[in-house]
C-alpha cells in the first residue's frame, strides 16, 4: 500500500496531479481546490490513500495526515466512496468539514454533488460522536434529539415523532437513527 509520496510535479489537471518519484509517475486524485496550489516542476509531498478496486488501483492525495484521516473516516461511512469523499473536500477544508459535523450542518453535505439528505444526516450522526459534538446540545432527552435530527433531515415533525416511537433511548445515536429511518421507509 502506498501511504506517502514525495517528488516533482509532472502534470497538473482538474482531477489531480502526476507526481514523479524516482522515475515513476504516480497519478494522484485530489480535491480541485488543492490542485490549484500545485505547479509543474515543484517538489511536493502528499499523504496517500490507496484505493483498490477490482479494475483499478487509485491514489488520493492530501496535504497532511489529519486530512487523510478525515477522508478515510468519511469513506468508511456506508454510501460514501472516494469520489464523493473528494467532493466533500471540494466543498471545504478539513476544518470546515469537521465544523459542519460538530455543528450538525446537514445542509453543508447536501450541497455536495452525490450526497442526498439521508447520507448527509448519516455523516453528521455517525461522525459527530467521533469528532466531539457541540456541547450545547442537551443529550438527556434522546427522543427529542432524534426528532429534531429527522426534522432537520426534511421529514415533517409528525413523521419524525411517529418514527421515533418505541426506539430504546439507551441505544447509540447511530442505531436510533437507523431504526427511525427504517420506520420511515415506504411500505413498512
């Protein structure tokens, strides 16, 4: 697995760069806003995520280890692949992404191509506890929090209340959300 590359920039295009390392050119996909910072001929270092598919070996590059870790955390969520992960990094910096998660800004993620309301809410709910959520949120009434999350997701308050009925408050937030979304599924 390739985890880090250091070399001269050989090619810069809208999808990424080709980094020349010891005579070998590595194509590295990157967020568009980062690609703009690269110039042909300059020396650059990138932290790399190696993505292996049945038909391809793809490299994704990041400026530092923290952004790489955030990217890998994002693509660890069901429904979020590497291309969508890069689209999230096109929407904002690592700090802006973390802030959107901590503050529960579902709209930040729904503005990203390829992410609908369900995946946006999934990102916020699954990662908020890992990244340290907003301490102002009162977690004592988990049902109310679940209802508010579903309303923020675009469901009516009535639908949200109905979907949250009977869900055990002791369950982790992600599990409660999954059960509530299941309750909202058509034909249930």
